[in-house]
C-alpha cells in the first residue's frame, strides 16, 4: 500500500487522490479477504468429501473381503456336499 501512496505522491497527487486510491486498496483487500474465506470454506468441504470417500472405499474393501470369504465358505460346503454325494 505504501508503494501506491508513494507513487501517487511522486506524480504530484492531491490528498484526495491518495485517499481515493487508499480507499480502493482497502476495498480490494476486503474483497480478497472474502475470496480467501470462501476458498477456505470450499477447501473444508472438499476435505470432508475426500474423507468420506476414503471411509467409503474402506467399507467397500471390507465388503469385498467379506464377499470373498463367504464365497470361499460356500465353495467348501459345496465340496463337502459333493464328497458326501459321491460316496
């Protein structure tokens, strides 16, 4: 901000011009602060979604493992039944 003020003063600026430029800078800073807060909020939401996806992928992995385990047990039972029938 001081650079802009010095630059304005070096061009024979009036007090009003310097104040106007300072006001514009303050508005820009306020706007950028709001944008930053918005980005932070979006980041929090994105982080939560990623966390939820990770949890879901863990659940899917566990479900897949349980499915394979159940299939294996069913195959073993089927083998037992087939052996019994063959006798």
